[in-house]
């Protein structure tokens, strides 16, 4: 009887440990997916911002050259 109880107890503990390990792995996977999604969004935002800044710089440079040529001409 004691041997049966110990066997059942060991299986129960092993099962509980496996469940907690699986839950921990699932939580880590969710966190990694969230971080990857955030990194992808940040990358897109930085690329878009760089593009906008480049366009604005080109417009400002064009306006400055046009103004300079107008003043000299």
C-alpha cells in the first residue's frame, strides 16, 4: 500500500512539475513574440521617420538653393 502511494505521489509531483514547466515555456514564448512584434514596429517607425526627415531635408535644401539663386539672379 505504501509503495503504491509513493508511486502515485511521485507521478503526481512529476506531472505537476511538467505542467509548471510547460506554462513557463508558454509564457516565455508569448513574451518573445511580443518583443519581436515591438522590435518590428520600432524598426518600421524608425525607417519611416528617416524617410520623412530625408524628404524634409531635401525640400529645405531645394528651397534654400532656390532662394539663393533668386537673390543672386
